C-alpha cells in the first residue's frame, strides 16, 4: 500500500516515547506533493499484530477477495483542522479496541487542514481511506470524482453525520458593542469578520446561518437578501478560510465580532488561546460534519473492513464523548443528554436539507454569478 508520507511523520507507540522517523515512502512524487500541499500527518502504531480476515469488496464492478491477513494494517484518515483534538483521543481508543478484538495492529495516518484543501488533496492523489470533512459538499466532490460510491450517506449511522455544531458570534472581551443577536450584525459601525464563502467551507455555514436568521424565522427571501447584504457591507475583509479569519480577528485586531464554529471557540478557550466571550443565536443552522469510506482507495489498499469499523466506532458513545469534550455537539442521543448542560439550547435549529440540500445551496448561493456574487457586486 502506498501512502503520501512527509518527512516529519512521527510514530507513537503506546506507553513509549515518540520515535522521530519512519522509512520514507518509495514514491517521491507523492511525498513532494503532500509537503507542497502543507498537509500534516501523525501516526499511531500499536505494539503487537496478528489476525486474518477476508472481505468481498463492494465498489469494483467485478467482486474480488481482499485479504487483510497482514501483521499490521494501515489506513489514512483525512480530516479538517479543528477535528484533530478529538481524533488525538479517539484514534488510540480504536487502535486498542481493534487489537483487543481482532488481534491485529492498526496504523492510522492522519492528515489535517482546511476542508477545501483536504478535498483537493484527495482529488489530486492523497490516498485517504476515510474522509471526515467540514461539509457534505466536499464529500460529494470526492464522490463525483469516482472515489466514493453513491449512497455513502446510508453506510453509517445518522446519515453519516458524525458531529454537530452551530454558528456562534465571538465578540471582543466584555462585548463592548453589545452584540446579542443576528440583528446586531447589520447595524452601522459593527465590523463583522467572516471568511469568503467562495473559498471557505466554514464561511458557507456562516452565510447560510445569516440567511436562515431571516428566512427560517418568518421572513421572506427578499428580506433575507436585504439583511445579508447589509451584514456583508459591514465585513471589512474576506479572508480565504476560517484560520485566516481568526488571525484577522485575534492577531490583527480587526473587527468587533467573528462568526465562528461554536466548537472552535470552546476548544480555543480550553487551550488558553482566547477568552470565551460569545453569543449563540437562538435561530441557528446545524453544522453537520460527515464521514465516509473512500471506496476506491480502500479496495486498492485492502483496508475496507478496518476502515468501515473505524467509521462505525466514531458513532459509539466512547468516541462521541471525546468529540463533546472538545466542543462538538454529539450526534449520539445518550451522550447528547449527558452533556446537554454544556451547550446553550437552540430554539430554532434547521439544516442544509431544509434549504434544499447542498447541490441546490451551491447553485443558488455560491456558484459564479449566484447570490453571494451579486451581493458582492452590489458594493459593500
């Protein structure tokens, strides 16, 4: 199995110190590609290995048997940046469980970055076995490229949505502009920081939350268009992604309010990077993070069984509690009840499906010449 592998790849062996290197991948071009893409990988390696299982693949037209009777099986998880804190906790739990139940070692290589960048990397050759991206639109792009089979949404619980979050309004400490609701973002003199929804998945969620603040709260689409246009007139810059937005707000000191994932704010506060001064509007969009097995790659690598098992594990209470610890709202109902006091209640929560689904949303709002472009061309 060939995986893209950078020079700074690290290996973790439970109970032992970090070892600084692995043998370099034989394919120099793919290694160079990964480094150029700015992607990072970390690897967790258990100690022992046994086991033998065979599985008939689903994706190829001509079924064939793929043996997983190897001493160690390796898979690659490609995800978006803010999930790393959760997977750092979840991956070792799965590795231990697989070893305990199957007697086989698992190496899970992990790559993190912006969801759009990660999607492009997979399309350009990063051989992910599992993708956990910020929005289903990105997963759909990989499906349309022929790497994921149709119907992937039905292959895991909860239509393959593994995490929830909502949009929060992060203010300056003490909230000097008294920002309490979506309406305040359209007021004169309030500077709003959000990324460009043409280039950022997180910014698409922000845009849809702004639109739904009116359209999903009794307003008309004309009223929603007027409101969102007013808000974007208060946006002084449009960074390319959520990371740059945070940099503009925190390090460059621009703006009065940052539109951000609730889980990002919670995690940043845990890490001491920000003061948790934020508001969660009561009309909000459910930010749904999907996970999927990359069919073409797992069939090539012979890793379907372990990849599918890893995806299923992400929905267990054990894994869902780890997502909750770093700020994600659990999709498991039992865990959601356990942590319900940690998250503000939302009175009106809607999702992308209620807006027509991602294909409709992309065409209506974010394609060239669509609503966002018209808002921008109207002058801010």
